[in-house]
């Protein structure tokens, strides 16, 4: 089992550009979560999916953020347009059930200049 | 609104000694608690959990204690090893609440 796979590991972009983060969850996991980690706010849940359906997106900071899960093995988090305050580490995680321990990917470190 | 709080952001401990990490929560609906460990440039990994029906759970060198009346839990690592140097996150879930994380504690084990 390769675990949760995220790409890219690092992304540096200029303000105003579109950014797309990618995630492949563990096969068989029904839940997929997108988290953002910053020094100020720690780990924040942005959105989660159950069986590819978005369930709770109340953590998505603004309309500039969107997430999709077109199938059970792939999800994207898109920021358009990006801003410097979006700079953070973005983690994808998956789990068998909602209350099961999360399996995290290694994250994408996003820097917006 | 930080529902899970981890004070004392960093801890240094001598190898072989006990590391104690503390976590407080505010939401009485939380009924399942987890600890995650994170190395630099990696995602958090699950370490140990405890249900609210228990007050202690042990797994090898790691023990989690839960005091529901005080809304407090702690993680004990004994004996501490250099490989335990990492950031430890406390997390809680329950009711209709989403999983909430604390901001983490940095542990440094000195050989």
C-alpha cells in the first residue's frame, strides 16, 4: 500500500495564478479530507468527501477555493486566483470510516509570492 | 475558536525519561480522541487513540490518559527515544463535530 499520494510536493507561484493540488487516497477508503496547516491556525479542515461526494465544505476559506473528487482514486484542490495568504502546507488524508484514524499524505507546500 | 488546545508548544526530554504531553478540549460532545505524530516534511501519522468510555489506553511505550470531567487528556511516552523527536498533535471528534486538531507540541529527545 503506497499510502496517500499528493502532488506536487512543492509549488511556488505568483499571486493571481491558478494552483491545482492533487491527491490519490488509499484504495478502499471512503472518506477523503483536505487540510491546511499554518503556524497561526494549525491544522484546519477545508473540505471532506464521502464516496466522492462533498459533505462539508464549510472550512473552505473563500470562493477562490474549490475541490473535486471525480472518482474514488483522485481529488483536486484548486485555488484561483491565488494570494500570498494562501501560502501553507496542504494535506490530503483518507480514512475507511468517518471516525477512523486518518492517513495523511506528505503534503504540498504552497508558496504564493 | 480552538476547541482542542495544546499548551507548552515545545518539550525537551532526556533519552530514557518520560515525555508527557497535555491536551485540553472544550466541547463536551467529543467522544473519541487521537494522537498523531509528525516528522518534518511528512504528513501526520496516527499514533494512539482512546474512546470516552475508557480512561486509559496503552500501546507499547505510548499511553493515553483521559479525564472526562476535566476535559483533559495526556500522552505519556516512556522511555523516550531519539526517534520520538517530532511534533505531536492531539485531535478530538464526536457528535456532529468534525475532527478538531490542536496546534501541536514539539518534542525533542536528547540522546
